[in-house]
């Protein structure tokens, strides 16, 4: 959760992300801003940006953030499944 918080996630008392949609929109908007910046460059500026891997770095950051979110979602789903398994066992007793 610390990595998610560092990326701007705001959690409720149960560990759910309160600003999930806004966060995803923000991450995509940040990537799109880099693409727009690149598209507004001259050919020489784009060549320099290509050497600096501007677009590749922006895409990599977005993909890493998406993977971070997917890992968070997997963890939450696993926790819910385990909790439900515990409740099922308790109900059988």
C-alpha cells in the first residue's frame, strides 16, 4: 500500500482506494501530456527526445503503474477470498 500511496492513492479505513478512477485518469493524462508534448516538438527536438527515450520512459511508467494497480487488486481479491473461506469454515462448525 505504501507504493500505491506514493503514487497518489488515498485509502479508506478498510484499505480500499477511494480515488481509484481519478488515479487511473491522472496516470493516463500524464502519459498523454508527454505524447502531446512530443507531438508539438520540431523534428530536431523529437530526435533528441527519441535519444532520451522520452516516450518509452513515459509508457514504461504508465505500464508500471498499471501493474502496481493490478497487483493491489490481486492482493485485495485474495484477501477477500481468504476471508470468505474463513467465514465458510466457521459456518460449517
